């Protein structure tokens, strides 16, 4: 299948790791996608329910949403992106970890810079007064 001198166009469209699938494998794969879709939809519904109900204490709602979001990411990684513990997925896991690291550095680095810029700014009451034209009053 991975022959460089493939004869038919169907053989050209194959990549490393492609495996011939039978009808049973297709049904199992389709069921995996349907199960992932149902779990993702259930977590999305749970997120809306958490926001619109009084069962969870008000300040705990953001924590519940964060937990549901992390669970949603796990569902997507396992059922749709097929991230498993197989040795074949090492590069995918490293790429995901590196992307997460870069996103965290950008987000938390920006927040750190904005906090310190705000902290080092001169307070408003210590600025010299200005007249109506915009020049400093004497």
C-alpha cells in the first residue's frame, strides 16, 4: 500500500500507518465517534445547566465550568483526535504539550506584564493639574 510506484489513484491517497479496514472496524469507529458526540453534547448541556441553576453555590460556578471544560477537552482528545497512550502518539502528545506551554506562557506572561505595568503607573491624584487647553497650570 505504501509503494512509491502505486498503480491506481486510490493507492496514492495513503499515508504511513494506514491500515486496511473491514466493515466491522468501520462500525466500531463510527460508534466511537457517536459516543464522543453524545458525551460532548452532554457536557455542553451540563455547562448550560450549571450556569442556569441554583444547585451550585454562585462563586463555585466558574470552578464547575472549568472542570466541565477540562472534561470536554479530554473527550475531544480521546474520541476525535484519537490521543491514546500508544507509542505511536508520542509526537502528538509532545506537540499538544508544547502548544499548551506556549499558550500558557502567552496568557500568563501577558497578565503578569499588565499587572506590573498597572502597579508601576503613577497614581492619578499625583499628576499635575491641567488647564482647559491641555497645558500644565502654573
